[in-house]
C-alpha cells in the first residue's frame, strides 16, 4: 500500500474498533481475562498511550526487561492483545493481582495528587452518592463503575475498587481541558445548592438519615466550614483516624454526603 492508502486503511480499522464491552466478550470467548489497572492512564495494565497521541503501545516486563507486544488503535484492543500474550492462567492471575493491589487503594488526597501530576481535575459532585461525577457504586458486590454520557449514550469507562480511583479514571478519560471544565460546571451547579428540606428529601429517597449535631457549628455531624474560602469539608473518624470524604458548597449537601458514606443503617 502507498502512504495515502495505508493511512486510509488504518483509519478504517480504527473506526471499526471494539468497545470495552466487546473486548470483554472477546476475552471471555477465548478464556482470557482483561487486566484492569486504575493506576494506568488507559485503565489497563500493559497498555500505554503513544506519545504522538495516536493509538496505544502494548508491552510487558519479562525478567526485568520490557517486551514490546504490539500496538492498537484503542486501549480496549490493547488490553485484549495483552491478555492474549499472557494466556488464560497468567491473565487471570494478573487480574487477581491487580484487584488485590487495588484493595490497598489510594485516598482522596492521593487521587488529587495523581490528578494534579497529570494536569487533570477530579470532578466532584454532591449530587452523586460516590461524591464524584461519573462514578457509581456497583449494585452488587464491592467497587465502582465509571461511565459518562456522550451524545446521549452512556459510555462505560471502567471499574475501580474505590470512588477516588474512579474519579481519577473519569478525569483521565475526559482529559486536561474537559475535566477542568466539568469540575467548574459542577462547582457552578453546586452554587445553586439544595436546601435543608431538599437534602432531607434526597436522604429519605435513598433510605438515609441526615445526622444532626448541636455540637457542630454546621448543625450536622462530620460537616465543617472551611477555614478559608466558602464551602464545607466532610469527614469522619474511623479507627481513630480522620477519613476525608469530600467537600460541598453547603452544609446540607455535606450532611447528605456524610450520610451516603455511612450508609442506611449507620446514618440512622
């Protein structure tokens, strides 16, 4: 093929690229397991975006040396190529190992630091139970699904062990400018914040109870006015240590975020 023809062929192949769901299906059909990683900007172990911005390079380490496997148009195809290289047992073991590593997951502060290091912005949302836009607790089992709406359709991004890692994965998907814009938009929406009654209604709809406290200046347990600037920090004490939950524009939203973190029984 000539230069133009090869470019057209590559573009056509990329246009027919598989989605994450299709990659999962193909892997399952071959008895393989995709190795996800919330520590990777692509969401998959061994798959890295090319520095040129076009496509993905796939590699792994063998005996301490980097072994190039190939390149693909999408991260999902890269993950499938990586799993094929590992084989059935090794890909399953790698996925289990990655899941185990995710159990020792990053905190909000670590997620913020990772995002800042990559020039990204975590998109917080007091309207979301996870505290972050695009991050949703799984209906069954532990962990979180990460997705966004694109052209009216839900686009699945991946899954993570914690909401913080989900927020980082979401920001990576959006990119530098879009994540900053989304965060600014969310902050603007938060400015039109819910009242106490609305927070109570939202909590009741989710089977939660706002935890009031006459000893707190905010009127709610776990909700503290920021020492500088507007808004409130939300935190709780767990095993003698302060666990940061998030920040909100109003104390009411902070109380709702706190109740969501505690869950139905604990908040009651």
